[in-house]
């Protein structure tokens, strides 16, 4: 139905039993994922964002519009990553 763009925060995880990236979306409540590499975390982030947006469209549920990047704060060592999802393409790929 639409193309959406959101910023995500990629935070490195460097624990003894898990290394990778935790991903969150500061504008979207309870939307999180992770991956063992940056590439895996990015693909997982696209998937969780696409799932949430497509579901909200189907249920006609409102969700927070994206913030401007200068309004977001991130921890040192983390990265602000732009992710764009076309929900029509996302549904076709499922």
C-alpha cells in the first residue's frame, strides 16, 4: 500500500555467549530484533519492520510517524540506520 522509511538503531552486542547487533526502532514501540552479523541484523530489521507495517495496514491501526534523524539520540558505538520498506513488495515476497 505504501513505502515507509524509519530509522533503526544498531547496537553492538559483545557478550561471551553472543556477538552481533541488537536492532530497535525508536519510533515504534516493542519492535526489536538482532543478528549475528551486521548483514543478518539488517535483513532481520527489514523483516520485522515489514511484518509490523503490513499488519498495521491490514488492521487499519495507526502507528507513530518517523522522526527526523536529528531528533533521535543513540548511544556511543551504536549506528543510526535508515530502512525503507514497500509493504506491497514485502507481501509479495512472503
